[in-house]
C-alpha cells in the first residue's frame, strides 16, 4: 500500500465522505495507482496505492457479517505463517494485507496484532462496538496520525492530509517544537501541530466516541533468550533472519534499489539481495546508488562497495554530491509541512532518491538501523575499564572519534565517565577517567555555561521553555522506557533501537521516499532482528570499535566478498557538511537569522544563535543542536509557501 485516510462521525453524526477527496488529493504520490474506498453512514475509509506497487488496486477489507472494515498501509512479512494458523479462516491470498489483518482481528481481536510482523499502519472500524482501532508497527516504519473533534474523527498517514480538511488549523505544537530544538524530539505520541496526535510505534490506540485508550500490543519479551555454544552459531542465526528480511522486502516483482555505501549495513543488504537473486526466481538483481564526492575523496566509499558490485554484477550509479551540502539548491529540498525534521545530508539523499525514481525503483533499501541493532555501544568502555586496559581504551576513544566525528571531550563526558562510575563510583578507574577529562582540551559547552543553567541550548527562549516545561520533557536516550531487560547492555541496546530521534527519523525518511514514488525499506529494521539482538548474550554482539559489527561480518561470510568484509567501515561526509555551512550556505543563514521567523514566534534568540554561528565560522566548534534550530527556521519559511487552502496559524 502507500497510505490510508478515514473520517468517522461521532455520536451518530454522519461521516462526510467528501473529505476523503481532499485527504487523497494532497498526497498524489501515495495514490498514483488510485484509491479504493469503503463507506457507511458513520465511516468513510480510503486505501491509497502506488502505481506499480506490490498492493496496487487492493480495496478496504470488509467482513459482510460483522461490518468490520480495515485499511492498511502495510507489508506483512509473516503472511504464510499467519495463514497456516488461521486455517479455514484465512483469506484466499496472503498478498492483500488488509484482508489478512481483518482475518487476524476477527479471530483474536486487538491482541492478535502482536502476531503480525512487517511494516504497517492499520485502521480498523468495528461497528459492533463503535470503536476505531489504530496501530503501527513497533519499528516505526509507517506513520499514522489522528485528530478528534466534537463531531468527527480524522485519521491519515500524513499530517498534511489532516491539515487539508476544512476547519483543521495548522497551529504548531510548542511542546514538540521546543523538544526538537533541544535535540530530544519529545513524546512519540505528539505531532508538531496542536490537536493532532500520532500513534506511537508498537502501540494500539482505541477510540470510542472520542474516549481514547492507549496500550502496547508488542514489546520485547525480557525472558526470551537465545544461547549457543559458539559465536558462529549466533552468526548463522543472524544470517537466516537477515536473508529472510531482505527477501520479504524484495518480493513483488519490482526493481529493487539500494543506497550503497562502504559500510556493513547497506553492504550486507546489497550482498544479500545479490545472493538471493542468484538463487530464487522473481528476485531481480538490485540497482545500487553510491555517492560521488568529486574532489572530497576522503568521503568516497566506492572502492569498498565495488567489491559487492563486481561480485554480483550489479548495476551501479555514482550520484554526484560534492555540491549537495546542507541548503544546497535552496529553496529546494525543504522540510516537509508535517514536521521540521530534516537530516544533515538530506540534499544528498534526495539526489539518490531522484536517480532511483528515474530508474523505476519500487522498494529502496537503506541500512538505517544497522548501527543500532548490531553496532558497538558505549558500554564497551565499561569492560575495558573493568579489566584496566587503559591503552586499548584510549585507542577505542580515538576510533570512536574518527567514526562519529564527535569531539573527544563529548565522548569522555557522555560515555567514558558514566561507564567508569558504573564500574565503581569511587574506584581508581573512575578517578582516572575524571582526571583524563580535566586534562582534555577545553571546549565551550553551549548547553551549559554554568552549574545553574538549564539543560538545553541557550538560544532557546526561556519563556518558551517555561511554557512547555522543557526541562522535564527532554530526557536523554538512556531514559527511554524499557522493559525489565537483564543487564545494562541489553537495556542500552533497547534504548538505542527505540529512542525518539531514530523513530521520528524513520517516519521522515519513509515520507520522503514515498514522495519520490517509492517504498522505503530497511532489513535491519525487521522486528525479528531486534528480538534476536536483545535475546542473545550481549557479548555475542558487543565488541570494541576496532571490531565493529563483528557478528554481522561473520553472518555475511560467504555472501559478501571477503575483501568487502575486511575493508567495510563508516565514513561520514562531515567535510561536505562543514564546508558548505562555512561557505556557500553562510549568506543564506545570516539572512535567516537577521530576519528570523523562529525568533518572531518567540522560540529562539536569533542574535544569540547568530553569535554561535559566527564563532563557528571563525574556527570554533559547531554546536550539535544548531542544525535543529536552522531546520526549524527553514520549516517556518517553507510553511509560508504552502497552498492557501491549508489554514496556517502561529
């Protein structure tokens, strides 16, 4: 599928079916293959499909006996298993996700959604109880928003669809804006507009005549364990899961595209897709797209990815991006009306999306969650401190700095010192870490210039922070609610996988890819891989940065070329990012901050932000949260260019 929308009348009010026309028309890329509808006096549902997509032409699923109706923006990966369990109650084909979800709901009720594996956003209308049930996949690969009014309820894949409905104001929600400016991103139930909520990943939202009940239908089972005698057995298990995840996302007979870097995550997807294509009919070889940085040769990874391209004979396009830094081509590549979330390298990604669209790609792979699922986490420092391997610890900090481009002082403060405190708060190791931090080069910390300063960037207006209670709503990723997982390593892995920034980025990425007429997919975002990574002993996955992703490398042995597995690593295009902000983007940023929309809204102190930016231009450090403030500024300006039939408010 490609999208959904719904209108439900409250307290016996009839549903206005004409509103679906506006909700469909505003997202033509989600309905290029048309839309199918179902309606009664009280409900109007629309199923949007992409031209050439795997579910083109499918209609809402309706049970004649009960009147239960389902629309779903979904790809269900365990359809065969579900059909076997459903037996005679299974639909004729597993290809239609809405029909399969309907059968699951009729058999097990709302709790049956925990059995569904895949990327999905589901809307179920049950006229027997007058209940609207909304659900999203746990990995946040599909979005679903809703608005409850006195006489109607509105549901859609994008906020923009709701804003297109007459009478729905586009008034920013200052809680979410403030959390975004602080680099935290806020509750996953919030949208960036007042009166519009988001269904949280892995959550069911039940609405009956305006009364809301929220509950999780899935979470990691803290008691689930996978234990083998050898590391190779864990690697074999991961290989089976990963191949199945890639296969599920290639099905449908469409051309597959992969944004291929020189890292393990996207490289594993490309190698697995090539390996499967050699062995199974109906899985054509993927088309790969890699960045051509021109003179910035230190960013180019094609000499590594070439090992996979050559081994499987893959079509490989180099996408020129040496001039695709932030704000390149302004005002093109603007943030979406839905939210200001805008990646540092969005212009680069957009160029890759455009090239893939021109090649009629259907599913487009990235490796977005590889780092979170099977990459190193900072708890590795704890082991090195416990075993007093100080020389190796120093080497790992240096590798961490090169991998992430973060200042050494940030790594020491955020990662090493807390790990030392966990080893023994008053031990010699903790004292050594504090001594090292005191001896490290002093760098200004824009978050706190004194012990009494608030825990957010100083350019955020104190009045805004006080209005929304910002200090209370910006916990770190370590405060992400987690089930009772045993041990700090499992809990930290869980918190990385499900931290708000990553889940919101997944939504933004899916919407962006959809706007180019394609389906965003990521095998590392398969729920079954997350379950595996949190069930195995942490030592099976976690390794120092010098052994980055060793389990994934072992799992890909025999699938990815040995040369690739030896050379694969992470190269961030930070030189392009910094060079652009210091040169071609500088006049535009100065103009923005001289006449700031975010300052006029009472959100930031533009003069203070401009002072930080000028210090960066003079050779100082770029504060990490500055990009979020700039993207909010761009978002507000992009809102001014929206169609007049959307009721923009401030």
